[in-house]
């Protein structure tokens, strides 16, 4: 089925997704990139178009230019299923399709971050362009398909998708590094707290030991053993026992352990 040429307004709408500069830059090397050098893997594409003739033309155009069409869908539901299953490099998606339209299907694919989507349509309404962008489409091409527009759009979408995922990976790595740093800081703070408590306990035990030596005629070794044994037998923390000894024998008031 032959479709009418789109107006200039359609091309202006398309530029909301792809700038003229991007199209010009990518057009220069998209053909060579798609075919690639010897040993380079071809871009894998899923094509979603409900009109069989248009779909055949699109598949032929892509294959003639070095792309590998790995799946063909006639509606949005099939497009989502094939994309989930095949994990292509790019999805070329018609806007108007039965059962599930292309914008809805593109939204699902983009939300799941499976592949970049290039929207295809014969319609030039600005609201469709906005909806496509809102759904996550990374490029937009109007019918009839032209190699000079389609291939650059595919390469731009592929490049943008890669950049976004690199950014997401970088953010994830940074978050993981931040979490590791926070965990280490927390562990260090906990170790510092325990060290401070240990030092405070030693100070109290030394003071209590001295008071036992002065007031109860204990030897230094005997005072320490008594504190240690009493703490174990009575299940009283050394710090609390030492504070009790200080409170009992010290002439001057002392700070009580908050514990």
C-alpha cells in the first residue's frame, strides 16, 4: 500500500527527537556502521508494523543495509514479547497497530530497559511525537521510509541507549562505592566507640583497684583478681563494678556510669 508523502510539519516534529546536526553526523557513517568491518556483529533489529507490505519493505531495506532482522511483529503485544525474548539492539515500532499501539508497547520496552525504540508513523501530529518521547522512544521517523532518515535514526537511538546505560551503570557503581564507604565508616565509628569504652573501663578499673589497695589492704594483683572474679561470678560488668567500688570508697563524688 502506497502512503502519501508527509508534510514539512512532520519533519519539523521529527527534529524534536533527532536534531538536524545529529542526523547529518550519523548519516555520514551509519551505512558503514551497520554493515561493519569484517568480523563486526550486525545490529539486530525487531520490526513491528501491522501493514505486511510496509513491513516487508522495511525488513528488505534494513537487510540491504547490513542490519539483521531477528523478529517481525504485527501488533504491539507481539513486539513486546519478541523484544523480551530476542533482546535486539534496536526496535523499529509503528505507532498505529492493533491490540496494543506502538506507543504503549514502546513504553513497556523502555520501562524494562530492553532496547532502544525508533518510532515509525505516517502521521505528523505533534501530540504523537510528544507521546512517543514520553514513552521513551529515542528516535522518530515518518513514512514513507527513506534510508537517509531511517538508518541515522537507528544509529542515534542505539548510541543514546548505550550512553544512558553507561550512565546508569556509572551511577550504580558510584552508589555501591558510596554504600561501601558508609559501611566502612560505620564500622570504624563502632570500633572507635568500643575503643573509647574500653579505655574508660580501664581507667575506672585502675581507680577502683587503687581504692581497694588503699582502703581494703589489697595488693595490686589481688585487687585486680578480686574485681575480675567478682565481675565474672556475679555477672556484673567490670565497668559497673569498678564504679560501685569508687562510689563506696572515694571521698570525692564521681561520675556514675550511665549504663
